[in-house]
C-alpha cells in the first residue's frame, strides 16, 4: 500500500563545513553521547532538537539496516503503548511516512497526517493516539551506507518550511547520527572490555590456580597416607585437604559461571538459577523473594543485582558456613531497589575485614556507583547485608517490544511481516 503524497525535499549532497553554531551543536551532542546510556542520551538530545527545529515532541527511531525493523525508540514525549502500536503497524504492513523517509533517505513532511491515520485501515493501531496529530515530519539520520534511523515529530500547521529549514534539519540530523554512533561505540567497548576481562580471568584461574590446587590435593593425599600412624598429623592433613577441596570448588564455580545473559533474559529466572547452583554446590537452603516489577530493570542494572547476590551467597557459603540464606529483592520504603541477604551462619565484625574483603568491597562499590548504600549487620549467629540503590529501567521501547512480542506469540499466524 503506497502512502498518500507527502511534501519532501531531497538534498543530494551533505551540507558543507559547519560554522561555529554547528561546531557547538556537535560538541553538545558528543558530550551527551559520553553518557553511554542510550535512553538518557536520546532524551537530552530530543530536547535540543525540539528547540532547534520547532518540531513538537521529536522522537528518535533507530532502525536495523538489514531487517528494517526498529531497534530503539526514545524521547521525552513517548509512551510504551504508543510505541507498541507503532511497531504493530509496521509488522502488519501499515504504510507510514516514517518508514518511507528511512527507505528513500529523504526528509518528508506529510500534511494532515491525522486524517490518513483515521481513514487508512493499515494505521488503525495508531488511531487511539491521533487526537492531537497534525502535520508530520520525518528526517533520516544520515550515515555511510544508509540512514541509521529517523527523527520524527509533529509540526504546527503554520510552520514555515523552505530550503534553509531542510538544510538546517540535515545538519542537526547528521550531528545527532554521529553522536548516536559514538554512544553505541562507547557501550560496545564497555561490554567487550568487560567480557574480555572476564574470559581472561577465567582462563588464568583454570590454567594456574586450579592446576596448582589439584597438585596440592595430590601431595596432601600422599602425606595423609604417610601419616597413617600419626593421628594428630593425619587430622591436620585431613583439614588441609578439605580446605583445598573447598578452594577447588570455588574455582570451578567461577570458571563455570555462564557469560553475561543476553538482553531479554528475565532477572527473576537468572537469580533463580544462581540460587539453585549455589544451593546444590554448597548444601545451602536458599529462599528467594523477588518482586516481578524488577524484571524491567536495564541490562546493566540487572547484571549489578545478579553480581551482588552472587557475592553475598559466596560469603555466606565460604566464610559464614551458613545452612540457610534468605534473599529478597524488593522495593524499599523510599522506592529504591533493596537487596537483602540474610544467613544463619557465623557472624563477624565488618570493621575487621579491611581492604582484603574483596567480595564485600565489590558489593559496596557497585552500590556506590549507583548512588546507593551497603549496610552490613553481623550477629551471632547470622549476617545481614542490605544494599539499596536507585534502579535503572529498560527503555520504554524495550518494554513495549516485549509486550508486543508476547501478544504476537499468543496469536500465531495472525500477524504478517513486511
């Protein structure tokens, strides 16, 4: 289905070298991109785009160049239900100016877009949100090899458009695309660096520490045999062999830990797997209480929660010699995310741990990085670790995609691709 005619202007060449204003815009956008958090970057960027272009409620849509499916939608004026409707329109083949601007790599302005939304059956999912719609603008985000997405938003009916307006939009879109690619590169480097370091540590643990512990275990077994007639020495060697076995189990657990889960894995399932693994490996009874609300945390925040829980369970098993551990991930009274881990093991004085308490240091550092706190209360028996920090949620677009995908799976065969 072809879209109704849209007024557009194509600039065959990119704008020439920018002036001071454009350099200032480039610096501003790149500074935003250093944040690395795509949702936060886009929200700040769209505020600037609104003031610079006169476009009302600008929204950034990033599109996969191979599948032509949106991979991200964000801004300050979007809601999850609107985003789900937009994706459903695309999946069912609805003809939208946004997709045409992307495919044709040109700026398009469609007059009375609301009128077409209300009459075109293909755009039916958008009708509940069309009450305030007027004219629509769609600006490709230019890049080598084709656009990486589109900036779209509404125009006032009396908006004055001309070559100078479109040239300015191109400049803004170019700087925005550059900043978005820069932001993606920063996130990619962080993930690659983290995964590489994790793999390097696992290989070193396996190739050095694990092998040495195995050798120490063999030597201890031989010494035990030689000390058969010396009960006191034999008992000491038995204790040493137990410590070596415990250390080997810890190394195997570290080396065997799965890589960072792919985006979309639910935190509740991840934590349940961690609890099950630690329980089976250490003879622990682990009670897990989890508020499903936290399944909408961003991937980075969810990984921090999982790391903190793992460290708490290691401490309970290795140092406290606990038999039962309670893990709660709930909302605190101040609406912060609360991680509470309580065990029935041997208590300790946190002040005596010092800098050598690597696990506790990691927990405290993760909390402080998210403007939170780590509180440790040790008694006899039992230790309670309470971590609170500001939660970071997945973008509205990711949430909308999950809702839509679940809906499509419930109705197989009723949705078609384009």
